[in-house]
C-alpha cells in the first residue's frame, strides 16, 4: 500500500507536468489567421522578363551656336520649362541691335516717301508734275514698306535665336547624363544632356506572338520584383512582331512606380483561354527574391511551407499552382516569420470550421 501511493503521486505529477508543457507550448505558438483555398475559372498565365523604361527619354540638343556658359549637373531633377543649359548670346545681341537700327532706317524712308507721295499727288492733280514721277515715288514707298516688314521678321527671328540660346527642359524629368562641358563651342544639333522622365514609366515585355489574341487593353496583370507583387494595366502592344525573335512589344503602365528605369521585373501575361485554377488570398503569398510560397495549416496545428507559381489575380484572390488544392487552409496573417513545422494558434479557427 505504501509503494502504491508514491506511484500514484508520480503518475499525477507526470500528468500535471505534461499538461503544463502542452499549455506552455500552446501559449508560445504563433498566432495566425487562416482562409481556405478554392477553385475558380481564371486565365492560365506565363511569366516573362520585363524591363522598366521611361515613356519619354530623349537627348536634348542645342538649337544655337555658341560657347557653353552653364549646364546642369547629371542627376538633377528638372521641371518642364526649367533652364538646363546656357550658351553665349552676345553675338546675337549685337545682331539684334543692327537689325533694329535697319528697321528704324527703313521706317524713316517710309515716312519720307509717304510725304513725297502726298505732295506729288497734289501737284499731279494741278498738272504741275509728270505722272511718271508720282508712280516712281509710289513704287519706292511700297519697296520701303516691304523692307520694314522683312527686317521686322528678321528681328523676331533673332529674338527667337536669343531665346533658344537658353536651353530649357521640354518635359519634366531627371538628367541622366551630360554630353558637354563648360567652355566648349557648341554647334547646332549638338546633344547636351540626356533627359529621362522618371514619373511616367512603362514596363516593356517581349512576349511570344502566340499570346497576342489573349491580351486586352487596360486588363490588369501581375508584376513581381524582389518581395513585391502588384497589379498593373496593359497600356498598349505592338501590332507587328519581330521576325528574328517571334516576339512583340507589350507595355504596361507603371506611372509613379517606386522603381528606376532600367530595373528588371517579371510579368504574368495570359497565354490561354480561361480554365479552372486553385486560388488563395493574396495575403497568403510570402514573396522572397528567389521563391514564392504559401504556408498551409496541418492537422497538428503546424505550418507547412508550399512553394507555388503565381498566376492571374482575381480581386483579392490569386491563382497558384503547386502542392496545394481547394479546401486547404492557408495562413494569411502572422506567417511572415514562421518556420517549417512551427506550432501555431489559429485566431479564426471557429470561423474556418464553419466555412
């Protein structure tokens, strides 16, 4: 009897310790939320490499000849109409002054000939002068008036040349490269800077000709880079393909995307008609630079890592392919730091069972 009592006490103590260990393990488990994967009709997709490009990217050239007095540094952000370079315009200032003096000279001739014509007209009416003399003065007056008009046009042209000796940005953007240096003699047409629009961006994809019939204008497709996944609309695509590569240009609108022109991304484009696919909530995706996976909830309340390929997005859902099927519980919140096999506590377990 005495031996039996310690044995019973040991069994109770072991059971109590086991219960405490289970409760401690459960209290240390990561709290997560889950949702259930489902099947739905979506368009099968293919992932293709793409490049971020500026919609407007142009070398800005000089429209006048002159010594370069100032030019903006590479990397400068400029707004439309902002000065990016200045050329020496002193020779144009002198040319303008000469032309304005000629205008005043011709205007003086017009004034003199107008008075002469008036006097000759009065004398001719009294037959005190020859008609030929009146006609000559009339002709000289017409020539002088046309010379004033021609010289005024030359003055405006010179003013335009002076204005263009100050080079301004034709659109807002960033100066990515400089082609000239202070003190250089610049000729007309010489590129000065490379100006890149950093706000209006496109993602350009070389897509196979076989998928051209599945594209729709403004249809949204998935774009992935590093650990980010976004939906962007198809802006346009080429109606002719390249014979060598059998591909055509597809462009996605990526305005104000937090990427530099020249960055590499991958794009999901439709490749077939709609078919059945497995969908999971977007929040279930865990994006890494070299892989994409979801975490499923096992029967023993542990997390299981499942690598997937991402397809077409449908609202807050997204199609995936891999070792996952409709009805699987996937972790949508709290799974960012989970490890394979780690214990979890389900925040919405009752809701999941009811669904």
